[in-house]
């Protein structure tokens, strides 16, 4: 496409927006609202997955050692070398006894001097690591008598995270289709107001794509404008909610604004441009007689 031709298309698109500014503002506002709804749903799904992965990352594996295990440093190094293990802490039977007495509120639990508790290791998996796989490898280490990590809870949590991912993205796809439907119908109103203009251009010999380009550029501009409004609303609302939640609870924390900003900006502008252009193309198609 020649630069002069593109300038003509862009000029015609801008004129169309200015001439039909009320309809254009309506379309831009509709795109912004649709993107805000899409963004809210996406952030809810993403944060639910984040909570699930965070919970998995805080699970500890406890490995109890047999009486015959003596070289604790060597065992610790062997467990530390297992892929997915972030940190290993040795807990002597004396430390275990003190912790148990404190937890039960009974300081005279082992007054007779007998301590039946075994030495153990607290194993902290890395974030996103497969806890069950690590536990299985730790169980095979010579000197480890028993491994405890809440197997049923871990499996339930893994299932919940997968379920959130599948349902979240399935519903997200449906929401995107709904957004596209709203955008197409809104832009269609602006195109309908100019149907006579399209008919005249067809009569004087303009090709279909010559007619389509200005409308497609209008849709892209409307998509960019709607995305800009949606980005500001979603990021400011998210920052406010994140700060309020941080004041109420130190346990429940959302992904930070810095973490979501690139995805919100990239996603909103990408979807806005795509839906704006696609909405215009679909809307113009019915008036081209093809």
C-alpha cells in the first residue's frame, strides 16, 4: 500500500470519527466497558491460580530419620541435591521435643529423660515444584524412615489449581466472544448511519477493500481509545483493592500492580485493536453486497 493511499484512508477514518462523534464515543465507551469486564474476570482467574500456587509453595515435607542414620550433614546434602528442593533444615530430636512441649503447652512432657522422637529434616520445596515427586525421592534416600507432607491435601490443591485453570480459560474464551459480539453490534450502529455513503462509493466503482480500510482504521482507533480508558480504570481499581486487602490481611495478597501491568497493557491494547478492526470488517461486510 502506498503511503499516499494510507494517508487518505487515515484522513477519511478520522473524518468519519469526527462527523459521527456521538456514535464513535458510544462505541469507544462500549469497548472500554467490555475490556474492563474482560480484565476483571482475567485478574480474578489469575489471582485464584496465584493463591493455589502460593499455597503449594508453602507446603513443607517432614522426613523422619531412622535410629541408624548418623551422618546428618551427608543426608542433608543428598536431599538438598534433589531437583525442586529449595531449603533443608535439620531438626534434632531435642529440638523436636521442645517444639512439641511448646505446642502442647506441657513442659514436663519428657521429664523422665526418655525422648522417643526421631531426628528429622524440614524440606521446603521451591515454588511450583512437584511436592509428591520430591517426597517420593526423599523416601528413597538411605536413612530416611518416614516422609510426611499431607499427601491428600496436596493432591486436592493440585486438582483445584488445574480446575481453576481449565474453567477460568474456558469461561474467559466465552467472555471474549461476548465482548466481540458487543463490539460488533456497537460498531454496526456507526456503520449503519453511513450506509448511504458506502452505497455511493460502490456506485462510483470503489473496490470492497478501498471501502473497508477507512472503517477498519476507525475500528482500530476506537479499540485503542477504549483500551486506554480500560487500562487506567483497571490498574487504578486493582491498586486500590490490593492496598486495601494488604491493610486488612497479611496472609491474603494479590499479585502486585507491577506484575500485572505489562499483561494488562499488552492484552487490552491487543484485544482492543483486534476487536475494533474485526468489528468494523464484520459490520461493513453486510453493506458491501458480498
